[in-house]
């Protein structure tokens, strides 16, 4: 997948597993810009996600809608990521 590295100012071709490894071991942040708005059963709507790893084991997903951050977030362990961290669905991936 094409990933824009905003720190090194280059484009990279990375897999989802490589992105997870960068978050876990190199304190990098992954921003996913989605092709359309998503919603959940509670009525939350978002069009972008921000993923970070807090301690090498736990991941936090923050939500954005129209460029504004939501106060909502979700926590995951590395085993949960297979069904939730979906960079292949994004129209743009940024690595910070």
C-alpha cells in the first residue's frame, strides 16, 4: 500500500503488518483517510482514523469527522487489529 511518511517526507510501499510493527516498535502514528463516512450502532460518524500504540501492546484508535477530532476512542490489543485496523480500505494513509 502507498503510505505517505510525513516525517521522512517520502512515499513508502508498506503492508498492514509493517504499519503495525512501526506503531509498536518505533512509536509511529498511522492516519487513515476513509473513502466514505462510517458509523456505528451508537450513531457515531467518522471519515478518518488515527492509530497509535501506547506501550508496545495496546493500540488506541481516535476518530475524526470533517477534520474535527471526536472525544470518542477505542482500545485494542494486537490480536484485535486483524478485524479493526484496515489500512487497505483507506484512500490515503499517512505515517507520522
